[in-house]
C-alpha cells in the first residue's frame, strides 16, 4: 500500500487501554487533543505505517503486514481525523452568548513550576490533613449543636444567591487547581485553561484529557476526584472559620461557602448521574469509557423504536441495553427533579429572578450537555428538514390538543387530626390547686379525672356557716318583739344562703368527672399543687362511642373550588383508605389571620362516622378532596396563580422583617 505522509502520522499517538475486561486501542490527535477508539487491526496498521515512514530499514516489513482492506480502513480513519481537524481548527463556530468555551492559554509549560507544590499537596499527607480537619469540624459541630446547619435553611435567600454569584467562580478556580496539581503530580499534561460561559455566567475550566493517553487508571481516578476533595477541603475550612467569626459579613459568607461546597459536591460534582467528576471517576474505576454516551444513545434508539413502531431504532433486548437505558433515564429524571426543586423554592420567593434562575438551571443541565455532546454528523446522515419539521409540528399539535382535551379533577390533601382543643377539651371551672388527676388512658363514666383544692373557698364556707348561725339566732330573738329587725334578719339569712350555695357550687366544681366512657388525655402539665384558674385547659375526653370529629387547616386558594362543590372525599388513616360522605364536611373561617403574610385562616371539620374519637387516638389522617374536572390549561393557570400568591406572601413577610 502507499504510505501516508510523515506529518499526518506524527500527529497520532497510540495507547493500549482496558475497558470492561477487554483491551481497546486509543488514538489521540495531538493537534486537537481528540481521542478515538480503533479496532485492533487498524491500530496495528497505523503503528506499522508510523514505523515505515520513520525507519526506512523496516519499511518493507511494515508494508507487507498491512493488507489492502485494512489500508482502506486506515485511510478512512485519517480522512475522518482530517475532517474533525478542519471542523475544530478552520471552521468558524457560530456565536452563541449563552454557551461559549473561551480557551485562554496552555497550562502545559507552567506545570514544571508546579511540580514541587504538587508533590507537597498531592499524596498521603493530604488525606491525613483532611482527616484531622474533619475531626476538628466534627468537634466544633458537636460543641455548637451544629448551628451552622441553619445556613441550609436560607440557601435560597437573596443574600445567599448573591454570595453564590460572587464566590462561585473563585471556588471553581480553586476546584480546577486541584485537578491541575494532581495531573502535574502524575505527569499528565494539562492542555489548556479557559472560561466556559453558561447563560452569560463565567466558570473556569481546565482540559485534562491527556490523562486518557498518559496516565494509569488509578491516576485518572485520582485526577477526577481531586476537584471533589478540594471542594471538601474548602467546605471544612469554611466550617472551621465560621465558628471564629460572629456577627459580620464574613461569618455569613463562610456559612454560604460551606453550603455551596457541600451541595455542589453531593448533588452535582460527585454524583455519577451527572457527567462531571464523580461520573468520570466511576467510569474509569469500572473501566467503562463513554458509558454516558452509550446510555443516551441506547435510550434515544429505544425512543425512536417506540415512536416509529419498530421501523427505526432498537428495542431494549437484553439486560445490558435495559441497564444502559435505565441509567440514561435516571440521569434525565434526576436533573428534572433538581430543576423542579429550584423552581419550587425560587419562584414563590423571587418571581422574575426565580424564573431566570430556573431557565439558567435548565440551560446548564439540559441544553449544555446536548450542545457539548452533539456529534458533528455529515449532512447526508441528518434527517430531512421536512421530516424533522413534520415531527415537531406533530408533537406541538399533540401538546396543544392535550392542553384542551385532557381533563382531570382539581384535588388537594388536608392533614386532619382529632379536634382535641375544640370538641373534646375539658376546662377548669373553679380556681384551685391540683390535688389529684387521672393518668392518660381509659376512664369510665363518672370517674374523677381532676380533683382540686381551694383553702380560700373552705374558709369562706366556714365563715358563711358561722354568719348564718348568728343571723338565725338574731332572727329568733327579734321575731316577736321587732318585726322590722326580724325582716332585716330574714333578708340577711337569704343573702348568706345564696352566697353559701355559690361557694358550695364552686367547691363541687373543684371535682371534674368524666361525662362518658372514653380516653382521658391530659393536655397540660398538672403536677400536684399547681394553680389552675377558670377556663384553663385540663385535658381532653375522647368518647368510646359516637362519631369522631377531625379538623385540619384548609388552604385558602382552594376555598373557591370547595364552594363550587366537592365531588369526592377520601380519608387515609394508618395506611387504610376510606370514602367519607361529603355531607360530613364543614368549612369555616377562623377569626384570625397569618401574622406574617396576612392570609386568612380556614378550618375544615369532618365528622367521621366510621370510628370513635377513642379509636382515632394516635392516628392522624390525610383527607383527599377532589373537585370539578378541568382541562390541563386551567390546571397550569391555577398552579401559576398559586406561585404568584406565594410570591406576594413572601414579599409581605420580607417587608415585615425589614420593618422589624
């Protein structure tokens, strides 16, 4: 065969690697850094061609070892490599301000100056330092009852978001420095340093792709994990410094840095479901290169097979293809879940800003991987525009039709529990000290559940008894002699008797008895000799017979739907579902408003005939209410109205906080 030119072959570097228990051959284009996988025969032919053009004495043997068919494959590979070079080096890419890679300079020449620092920081000593720092942080956390975890509650506050926007590029720079130092420690050349612009937001990056050609597997894993370990270091340092700075800007900033480093490592960087450091470390450790690409291709093929009714794509036959498709689907669902968490947390608080951040998250998690991993297919391999637009119009028509034709009922779930402080409460009727009280548990009708003692009432009753005796003696003395005095004595006796009856009634009220058999539940701490006044809550008596009364807070935005009619009510208690009659429901407005948002409070009351109050003790329920059926567009409208209402409530709360 005719040998290729020397400059072309010198641009190729070959390497034998292992993947999935078998050997593979990698070819790297040194001019662009791209790496290709070659069949064994083609890789051997490329190697023989390199030998032939570099050593004339061995040229004859090299030519003889390459047959014509393999030579064609070699020339095909070189042609493809040249085409990729032309695309990467010559073709001007369209300007896209939402996603740009801006290479700044080649880090390779600078790595020799970092070798001393790399030997110092990369090795066993780093893990010892990390372990000691972790022990220190654990002791600080225990001593302060993990107070720093409160920073997680404000992770979506405006202050935290602004801190993230300012600090994230610098944290990412330190993160990339961990990759660079580890690559330098193991002799891997870092090709370039640059800035990736995602949605007009800059993030630094480095290119360590040469590790696939020059590093061992364990070294590649270490390079991938270096950024995660660096994030953990930064997070632990911020954790420790947070405990020595109080009440200033740096205190809040350090708490946010700890949160950002922790969340970024757990949710994104170390997560194998996202194509970042954790994914690359796992695939290198398992020897499964391009696992993500194969998984997405398998899922795409299965999608085409379903859509085309088997005319295109491939079905999921075999556990291997099913596993790949399952992984690809898990990555998509995970990103959708993260996006939903961001949207549900941000949009109610910061409506416009929340929408922008949600769109940025969608761009970073969906559009960016698609634009980065999209293959450069020749025009001949691309679907015809007419067919593509036909599919798009079909999907759009199906979505529009679904918005108007698909109907399902509005529904909400209301947590309910026994109306202990309403229907079943027992209050103190007379003032006095607690003498004895019944314990929590079943009681019989007429059983004493609270006995009070009031010395003042006893003294007053004794005094009234003596006054009555004296008034009676006076009346007997003047009854025949002085009618006027006798009448006055009679009036005094009547007044004293009325007072005595009142005191006796109050004394009788010092004893509370169960009106019916049931379960007594003390609601307040009623230790002996504690003073209780009239109206104080003594407990609750839950009858063994009759319907149980359940109540729960009802969301105000569903009040209009409730008044329009409840179609179905289902109560879930202890894992059991029971249909309850709508007639047993009653909605009433509570005469109070939310102190922060100003929203009205509503209470839903349910009379549950299937169980008594005693049977419902310790079993809170969930009441699912279904309202009128409505098309999908009305559900979207209702959801958006809820987002706006939450946003307005959040604004009111924030204003109240600022005023305070």
